[in-house]
C-alpha cells in the first residue's frame, strides 16, 4: 500500500491550499473531496454571493443613472433569475476547474468521496483505506439551522446554500439572522426586486462589527428599502396559504414571506473525524488546535472552518499553508491577529483589528474619522455615504483597529492590514503620499484626524 506524506480531508480553501503547499515542499499528497473542490467558498459562499452582489450593484447603478445625466429608454428593469443563476454557476465552474487544474499540476492525487479517519494516519474512503504519515483535517463547515418550530421540512424555508439556486425571484423574502450572509443576501435580493425583511436577535446587525459601522450599515439597508428588525426573536414559522408566516415573540401578527432564509451562521463539520471523534479534542463543536494547527494527536492537524478560529476563506488559506509546512517538518505558526473581515453589501464594509470598545479596555485611545462625502473620488463616483474610522494608541500612535463602510471598503482594508502587520504607526501612515483622487486617501486622512491634524476637516472642538 502506498504511504503518503500528507492526506488532506476536504478540498476547500484550507484543504486545497494545504495540498498544494505540501506538494511544493516535496510531499506525496492525497486530497479527499466529497463534492467539488473549492469547498463552501467557491461553491456555495464567497464566490457565488459576490457574483450576485455584483449583479445587484449593476442594478443599483442603473437605477441611479439619471442622477448622472444618463437617460434610459427602457420602461423599467427586470431580473431573469435563471440567467442570474447561470452566470453564477459559470463563474463557480471556472474557478473550481482552475483549482482542479492546479492540484493536477502539482501531482496531488484527488479522490472523490466522503473520507474519515479510522485510526491515526488511516483514512477510509469509498471502501478503501489510505495510509499517510500526516493528516490535515479540513472538513469545513455547514449551514446552521436553529431549532425553530416549523422550520425543518418547510419547502419555503431555505439555508444560505439553497437560496443561491432559486430560479424564481421571491416577492417577499424574510431573512432570519442579520449577520454577514443575511445582510449580503438582503442587499442582493432587494436590488433584484424582492421585498426584504431582516430579523436579528441582537441589538445590532453583524454583532462583530464596530457599533458605528453597524449603525451606518442599518441606515444604508433601510434607505434601499430593506426592513430591519433588531432585538427580535423568532418563536416559530407557520403558514398562511402558500406563504410562510414568521412569528416573533411579543408580536401578534406574523411576517408573511414567499421564502424564508435561515441565516444564523455556519458550524464546523466534524464528519471527517470518523472513529477518532472521541479522541481528538473538540470544544463547542470545533477542533482545538495550537498556533501550528496541531491537534492533540501527533501528526494530525486541523485547518480552516473546522477549527473555528476564523471562518473566513483567507484565514483558511494561511492555516492550510501552516499546517502543510509543519506536516513536512517545518516549524511555522499562524498569526491571526490581523485578519480583515469584509462585508460585500451596498455599500461595502470592512474591518481589521480591535473595535473602539475593545481597544478602550486595554489602551488610552484616540479615534480618527473621515467622511467619504469629503473624499473627491467617492463624491465623483456617486458614493458619498460612509466613513473610515481609525482607532490608535495615544502614546505611540499604534494602529489598533480600522473600520470602514463605503463603496470600495473591501479593497481599501488591505492597506491598513499591511500597515498593522508591519507595525507602521498612524504618524507614518498620515505622512505617506496617496494618489489623488482615490478612495484610499480617506484612510490617510482618518489617521491624520486621529492625531488631530487632518487637513481636509475642520479643527476638532476642544
């Protein structure tokens, strides 16, 4: 029987990157994937949703074309959901095929099927047992379904996986859960023409966001016609004729919806642990690992959503690389202090580092803000809403956190992420010459504002 240097279970962002990294380091690698390589990100998450949101952005801009002197001769806009789905599938296929081609180019053996551990270094798949010196568990995650009475088995209730294949636009869409996925789907389907309601249990949308950014996001969604209900708990889901009826605690009348999206997060998929389920340390449904991505068992690593440290594809990429390097005898750790988070709504939002509330617990902070309506590029682009917020340590100017909402936020967040990783201070950032006019200037201006010397804002009141 052939013995591999590395066996990777799961071909998502952590898995396929781990497999390629292991091969680059000279290892014989086998990768097991039960579906299509690319995982949730390429097939059901990041890429499909961003394809939908780009379509939504087109619609948003077309509807506002009159503001820029563009006269449209059409009587109105209509969305062909079958074409929207087909375009999404085309993008997904191109990317997943590209990943498959990369794996082949590195001589990674790909086995199609559901794999699980039978013992340390032993993996069962399709009735065959494979032997490997090291195993990297990259089982990914699955859509979370809360035990809401009436949700299970209801054809009008969808998860984040199912909603991406709807070929008929729902007239009324109610989204349970105002996290990242819920807000992104609200942005997309409202632009497509659905009447959208978000029901969020906590007092703010996307609870992990800085409170100022969350408040601005709520305002933006409501201005687009999305109904946002925060601090509300769903008690059950019933039916009124063909419509779903979403009942809220303390409310007499339900919200009627054509479709209901359960968007209450994702949970680590531990199926790949197999017969070692009781031997690998797990806490709150997530595999426990150290900074080298090692589990408590020798030669077994876990990377990506399965360990729950950051359920983000770009974090999974790094975790997969570190796990593979260590499996091949290197000594690397994964620094997850500066992982940016992005929200691809209209407008976009992004953040890296501590929120203002978190930073104040351990630092004497100064906060700088720069409104995008004072930024020439944002104004010229018709995207004046939003701002950049920078939280710094007063004593040294260390950048502790950056939070932004605006048209190009998910691209702009790269600059502060690099600066924070390289320990560049706000003093230095404020002095760097940025191209004009660009959205990125706003970050420089926010750093200057935190220091009390922003040129393009009035002086702060003492």
